[in-house]
C-alpha cells in the first residue's frame, strides 16, 4: 500500500463515518423524508467511489492503486459504483430502498475492510 492509498482510505473512512453518524438510529421512513440527510448520504457515497477510482480530471485525479482497490472489493462495491453513477447522472431514479440497505449494511462492512487494510498492510 502506498502513502497515497493510506490517505485515500482514511478519507473514505471519514465519508463512511459521516453517513453512519448522520443516519444514526433513523428508520427508513425517516430517512427518505429527510431531504438533507438523504442528499448528504448520496454525496458521501459518491465521494467514497471517487476516492477509490479517481475522477475524470486527469490533472488532479488521485486514486487507489489497483492492488489496494482489489482489496476493498465487497458484495456492496457494485452498489456503491451504481449509486455514484445514478447520483451524478440520474438522481431522480435512485432506488431509495437499495440505497438504504447499502448505507445500513454495506458501508459498515466496507469500513471494516478498510480498517483491516490500514492495520495490516505495510506502506511501500
């Protein structure tokens, strides 16, 4: 893992933690009716994706090395990438139930994976 990988993973954790804190003990119904929290969560999930994969701007794009990116793959990574695509291009078509499941189940799982990587991989 490179120093940049570690910094990007730490930023990903920051965004994941913000979502987890923001939704707290909300129910699904409370969440979908709280426009600010919903939009904030969409933004943070999109940021997790952007930090992992980089942006379209070739001059400012930082992204995880392929080796580190492969380590964060989980059952929920596809949902994260899909959420980012929908959030950027077709926000009004976002499946809120699937997004809620991603927030409640997928992000905590991804955070554990990232914690393990940071704790167990040497910086090269």
